[in-house]
């Protein structure tokens, strides 16, 4: 027989908060019958936190002293028989003795029309969420719920009769009721603290062979499960049913979370039914703010309601922190990098002054910037680099790029939705990452072997594989519900523009290789520029055919060449993806929310909706400024992508951050939901939606 069952009815011998004759200090005003400052004490707890058990416990702890417990979800006649019809708006005086503690459980509050629509519907006391108002109005009053103003008036009558009213309320109910209780009502709100060590030990004593060890494991690794009796008992029930999890806190917590959602409807009860719409909006807005998104609407939503702490272990998994992704591109290690300081004075003193003034490149400044973000708790969780990591594929520059990536990787933040083995840095190659001297090799993939060898530790599109079926396409983050499609567009990089040049290039091949091995960048440049080259962007059809839609996931795509023309005009052959239309169609069919690219050295955002498809879908496309190169008409920078998950739903925001006057300046964020035709203000994204 199970020793742990979190949904069982009240049993005094199993009550860990009120064992025997013990009364916790925070509950003594209720047990002793002290009068509140306003019309009633409000004991505020989320659903599934033990409100009903507390009501029973206070009633039992009072012993022979008068107390009366009433559930306002009961039929009106049952409430009247308890002498408390006034709590539902009845006209009769309360029939309770002086000194009686009246314990009001499940206030079942409804919309208060007299309050100008401030109140929100309490789902369980009306119809199902989304029921038409006319249908709800046609229901009997007992099923529609209690008017908060009427309940407050009834509580005042109970207090005037010499009794002590106590209401056990969810945060949503507290928000509805408090405005009607007077200015001193906030002084009367009691919030029971998390379980004390002794309370946890009492629950574990039900199964002393193993439960105390599980409690200690949770206390060390997953302490949020020790907040309420329900949560701890749920974790122990899970450990009881799955003994193999008793030594693995992470797997135990995951299994307990799944039990909470599947068997106990914890999220609908705790989050949707137990909180007001203002609370939910504030919790969502708080995530955006904590992620570093500056937005007036978000700040207003946070301030609009006193939302409960978001550290509930089930809610943390349902509504985790926003995932931060930095999209960097066109690093051009070994090439012409923009200088942070124009150091014309080449003397030793001048160089020292330049060093003090922050000499270096934007690549150096970006690493310092990420270190500062890490110190503020806002470092990126993932990096997506979309090509041209080096200016030319030589080992010395490859090692420099690798060292830079490793330094960046060391600063990345952890996230609850990222597993230890999830890759944190994703790459696509660009036209500058292709070994042009091998474009005439009998192996068409030979030009991509250098990139695969040097950057093999990071997921990339595997252009060195001749069989497209063997290439990696999607990198999946299961807990985050995130997929990133890595698409190699530099498939045919370095192609001679004219057939006659192929013979000339073959004659110069040995000279090119010798210069490249010597890391003589200028010699390589002279040889390469001696021929007219094309760097066509193309995505192999065999890769496009493998793009799929995955329910419950938000999908991003990363590539180097742009899919759409950008505002900057470049007169060059094949400056984009030659099969862009085909790619856009298949990306939309695969439910791709955002495509990230480089190549143009320009921050650029667009939304494209293909009409006539089976499922209307809008794909956003974002190019990022070059992070390092001086070959750019605008300031260097990067894109910051934010992914907010709520259960299996996602919302995204995007902004470009540019390096200006020695500081990183973000643009206003653009927010949207996957595939939606229009962008949505962040404050609106924080609200409830059908």
C-alpha cells in the first residue's frame, strides 16, 4: 500500500505542519482567535499547496473552542444551514457564537460587475474556460460564484458579531477580495512559509528505510520540492513508485513534474486557476525583463500585480527563464578587422595610450561584453555563428578562431532547459571558410574538408559529406522545445567565373597552396583576386527535402547567404541563395519561425508570408552585422534572439546590438509568435490568449 498520496483527504495523523498539539508560530493568530485589522484574515496559498488541510488543522487545533468551517462551493442552502448565508450575499444575520473562528475555504469568487470589471473569472466556479458570458449568466448563482463585494460585506458582519473570519485564498482570490476589505487588509495576509526541516522529516518518517535519504537529496539538489506538503509528498510518491530514481535528483524531479502535470493537473490548478490574469502577465513579463529585454510595456506588466514567486518547481519547468541566443556572423579572423581605436601615433607612448583607450577589434570588445553580461546574469545560453569565421581557411587563423570560440563558450550561461550534453555553439560555414584552391579537385567536397577538420567539435552542416542524407540538418534541444536547422549555403564556394579560368587556376594552384601554408595573406589575396570568382549560395535539394515540421518545437534556421535582398545594394553575381524561393517554401512548410544569416554585413529583419500554401505561415528573416570585419557600411554588431517557452508554446523576440562609441547599443525588440502574420508588442504577448 502506498505510504505517500498527495491528493488524499485530511488525516490528522499525517499532518506534518500541525503534528499532535503543535501549532506553528505563523498560524497562532488563527488558532488563538485574534481579531484581524480588517474584516478577515487572508491565508494566501496557491492551489495544490494545502489550503484545505490548513483549514482542517486550524479547526482541530482549536479543540473545544468554537470554530466553524464552510466551503463556499457548497450549495447556497448548505451554507445557510451553517449560519453563514451572509457570505453569499444572504440577508440573514450570521448565526455564529462570539469568539468563533469562521474558516472560509474555497471562496469561489466570480466577476465583480460593481468593481468595473477588475475581477477575473474563477474558472472552476463557472463554466469551462472560454464559455460564452450568456451561458454563464444563465447558471444558478451557486454555480456562478460569489461576488467579492458580497463576501467582504458578509465577512464584516461575521466580525461585527464577535467572530473571527479567516479566508483561505489563492493569489487570484486574494487580489479580488482585498480591495473590498479596507486599507488595512494587506496587514492581515498570512503566507505560510516553506516546509521546515522538522516538517520534512516528519513526512519522511512514514518510510524511514529510504525516504529521509530522498529528502536530503532533494534538499541538496532540488530544494524547491520542499516548499509545500503537496510537492514533497508528490516527490516521495514518485520515488516510492520508481525506486531507481531515489538516487538521481534530476530524473526524480522530472518524473515528479510529469506526475504533477498528468495526474494532478497541477499547471491548470496552480497557474491558470489559482492566479489572476494580472499575476500571469506579471510572471511572463518578469521573465522578459530578467532576460535583459528593455521594454516599457513589460515593466508596466511587472508593476501591475504582485505576482507570487516563480520558484515553484513545476511552474519553473512550465514557464522557464527566457532562452538567450547570440547570432554572430562574419568574424573574419585573420582578415581586415575594424579597429576600436584609430591609433595613428605608432610610438611606444602612442601605443600605450591606444591600449588604455581600448585598442583592439570588435571581436575583442564582444568577448569583454559577454563577460560583463555573465557578471550580470545575462550571458547568452547559445551561440549561432553563420559563417566567415576566418578570412581565408589557413590553420593559423583557424586556431585563432577556435581560441576565440572557446573563450566565448566559457562565458555561456546555464539554463534549466539545456542538458549537459546539449551543444552550446552552432556553426555554418561561409564563402570565406571554403578552400578555394581545392575547387578544381576531383572530389567536389574537398574544398570543405578544412572547415570540417578545424571546427569539427561544433555542429555544422557537414558540407564535406557527399551524401546529403549523411549530413546533420537539425540540432534539437528536447527540453527547450527548440530545433535549429543548419544549412550550408557555401556548397560551391570559390567557383571560377569562366571556364577558361579553370585552366589558368590549375597552373597557379601550387603557388596558391604554398602561400596559404605560409600564412602569407597578401600573397593569397593577390593570387585569388587574379581570377574572377563566383561564390554562389545554394542549399542542396537533398537537405531541403529533409526539413520537417515537429509539433511542440519552435524551429530556427541558420545559413550564411541571404534568402532575400537586403536594403544595401551589392552589384555582384550570386550574392544570395540561388534557390531561395524553393528554400523559403520548404522552410515555411517545415514551420521555421526565424532564419538567421550573414554575408551582407548588415543588420536586417524581414517577415515573408507565402500565399497559397496548405498552412499559411510567416517566416522571419534576420541578417546580422559583421561582428569583426571592417568591410561594412554600418557598425559591427550581432543579433540577440530570445525564446520564451510556456509549456509547449513559444514566443520570440529579436533585436540587433551594435558596437557604437565603445558601447553595445541594442535596438528596440521585435516580438512575434511562430508563423504569426504580424508582430506583437511584448506587453501583449504577456497576456492570456485563447
